[in-house]
């Protein structure tokens, strides 16, 4: 990763504390020099990613932590890396939520949603780490 790490945070997150955790991380993201004014897609993608980590990765174990790193790539893109303490998974084996029987399922849309909100996703560490990239659109006055 060609990234300058601007923040690194390790947190124990419970599902009922998800909103507070997202708010805290978004405060850190907003301080990064590469962020734009509109970060709604990043916030929603982060919320989905953390929910997946808490529920599926750490299996709601309150003793397990989540590591979040954020920074700006040399190109100016925003990078967020989220790592859990779970067993990992193969993202290629996740069912397509838009296929037949899965359409009415109440679960399984997180990765699809994140992939639509962010510009790229990369799974590392056997699925325990998700690296999300968002291209930052600069406002005219910052160009």
C-alpha cells in the first residue's frame, strides 16, 4: 500500500455500539488531508464493513478487537483498512445477493453494498482484513 497512515485505532466494538464507533472513525477520516466534503458513501461503507466484522468476523465476541487504519494514498485517494480477530473467510464463496433465492434474504448484502459505495475493495489476511479505497473528488477551490 502506498499510503501514509494518518490514524490507527484498535477498538472493541459491540453491535449496540456500532454507531458510536462509526462516528468516532468518521471524525478521524474528516481530518485527513485527502477527504472531500461529501463522505456519505464512505460512512455507509464503513458502517456495513464494521457490522460485518463485528457479526461475522469477531462473532460478537466483546473481547475481540477491530483495528482500523486510515490514510491518504500518494494519488490522493482515501484508504481504510479494517482488520478483525476472526478466522477469516473466502469472499469468493459469498453468495450473490441478487441471484434467485437470495433476493428475499435478509442477509448477505453488505459486501455488495460496500463494493458499490467504494471505488475498490481488497480482501487480505485470509479475509480478516478489508481494504477499501475511495477516490476523492476535489472541490474547485482546493485544486
